[in-house]
C-alpha cells in the first residue's frame, strides 16, 4: 500500500451558458482530509479503469440504437459545493462529483463532460463519463440502463483523468441526457443486507447481499457505491458484480427470489469513512413469470390527520416474490418489506399537523398503493379581537390608558404569519406581531412583536394545538419595547 493523501477542491458556481450546467472550483492541497479524502495508488485501479471503459462502450452501443436520445441540457445540474480528486496512479487522478435532476421527467443516458483548467483558463484535461443512477427499461429498444435519473434524484460519477495537479485551478461540468420513455424493469434487484464496511489494511472493503424480488431473472447484476466521510464528501466510487448464478453467459445473474453476495475493495481510507450510498443495476432476462399479477385490498387508503397503523392485504400466487417500499417520508415502518406469496403488509402514517391534505404511495412491485391523509382541523378561530397565524396560533391583546378601563384590541391579519392590532382608530396601527416557524433551527416557534405606542398592552398568543399560551406585558406610560422571543413555543412540529 502506498501512502494516502488528499486533494480538496471547493467549487465556485459559474453562470449558466446556453442552459449548460457549469461549475468552477478552486484547488487546494491539504495533508489531512476535512471534506474529501485521498485514496492510495494500487494496481487494482487499472482493473477498475478497464471495467469502466468497457461499461462506457456498452452504454454507447445502447445509445446509438435508441433514436429518442438526442442530447439535451438544462435539467441536470451539479450537486453540492465541491468536486473531489484523489491520486490514482502516476499522473492519473480520480475525479468524483454528483449531479441532480431538477426536471419533472426521468432523464436517460445522463452524460457528464469534465473539463479541467489552470488559473490562466488553459484546458489541461478533458474526459466524459456517465452517471450512476437508477436502472430503468428503455421502451423503444426494451433494454436496461443504469444511467437514468428520476425527478429530483441525485446520481454520482467518477472518472480517471490524466493531468498535472500542480496546474489544476478549477473545473467545468457539462451535462447531457436523453428523454426516452422508460418503465420499471421486470426484475427488481434490491440490497438485502449491507453494504457492511470493514477495514482492509487501512482502506474500506464492502460486502453484502443483493436479492432479485422482481418478476423475471436478471443478469449482469451489479452494485455501485459512493463512500463518504462525516461531511458527506466523496472518498471513492466503485462497483462490483454479484456472485450469483450463471444466466445467459453471465456469472453475475440472479433468478427470481435468489440472493447473491458481493465483495468490493475500495480506496476509501478507513479513518475517514462514515457512510455509503448505493445503487443497483442489471439486465432483465427471460419472460415475466406468468400468473404473478397481484391485487391489493383495499385498493387505496384515506386516513385522518392523526397517526395511524394500517394494513394492506396482498394477494399474489405462492412462489411469486414481491417488495414493498414507501415513496413518502411520512409513510414509514412498512413491514414486511419483502416476501413471497400472499401477505398482510402493515405501515405507519405520521400525524399531519398541517391543515392541508397530503398524498403519498407505497410501491409493491410495480403497483402503487395510494395513501391520502386529511389535514388537521385547526382549533384556531378568528374574529374581530383574534387573528390566527400559522394556522394554529391565536393572537389577541388588551390595552389600557391612565384614565380608562381595559379594552380588547382589534386584530387584523396581513399574511399567514403576520398581523397587527389597533386600539382607537382602524387607521392607527399600534402593535405588529409575527409568528415564525423555527422548528428546523432550534425546535421552537418564535414570536416577534413591535409596538408604536406607550399605552399599556397585554399581548397574548395561544397555541391552540396544545392550549399553551405566551404573554407579554408593556406597562402604561412606557414605550412598547421590541420583542424577539426565539423560544416562545417548544411545541414543534
């Protein structure tokens, strides 16, 4: 093993030119990894490079056969604040980064061209590669590709490039893609265990198992992994074929319901490794298993705003494999997540604290089970003396002068989170109140208020969800002091 070192490149986003996503970065050499780690020079890198070049050639062949993949740009953009470079061998470096599909449709054959420059804007290296993304079937040629990005999906990529690091100053990334119609493949290869990381002479090795839960056999089954540090920086990107069955000349095949193992030796230093992001891909093989259609009871679910534990009755012939996966963050605890034959699947729906209805799905093989949850009924009611901010916070005030009894202020709502109070004349604003949701910052709702009066004021804000009140008093004869209470309500969400 050679000594490891690290190169960190911070990005400066360049302006978009002709809808092509370009990113710039300043280069710096650091001896101890902070956001990105270095790998070590190993002979296995040569083998990896050969496999990647073979993969490029294969994807190019598919691309030329698909008439619907005229290159387009604009919807795929650079993700994150930096790209990462580590030494591979000699003057060859491994460049790693990520990209996101911000478009509304799935993009196919997502290709990135990497151009590296010195500080004088001279091009010192250029190459291209494809994204590791989701495996989809191109309907036009009935073939699978793992270079697809679904809406809002992030994919990762790595490429070996030869250049002089001492000259490197910034990089530009250009993304191209097709828009071919795609469908979910008949096979469905999922990670059944792992990837488990273990130290291997200072670097990480990954192992685990993949399972085919789909409706057809799969060949050329592989898993790609992006290894990260504790800042989510990329340490290494690598892939491995599964140790499976021999199917159509491929020793990396998985029959329906079959599980196979994988073992991957990476160049990610153990000392900096924290997590792994993975994606699987394969080629469908053979016809879909006859008689494996499924039905669900109920066909969909509509639930109230409170949390629920619900069930789905899955009817499918014995021996037919299936997987169940939530497609929404508020639908969780799908159990069991995979199986064979008929089953009862349970799932949990969290409380909907918003007054808006929300919809999500659970995917069971290729069937989507729709879940609709009603919004909460706000207990906050508004009238002339009360306004409701943020749906549930009721604001009111009582005012008093030296020579008059206390009276209720009139309340007027301006926006969803802001309103004002008047005492004597509708054209004379006395107090402005703002209610802010700071739950993502400090797990509290905030109350800000400002007064234009020295009349005595007793301001009250009530969280109707828990009947918790917040109060502020400004004495008679004193100017109303500004209020900026960032811990007013500890009642998130």
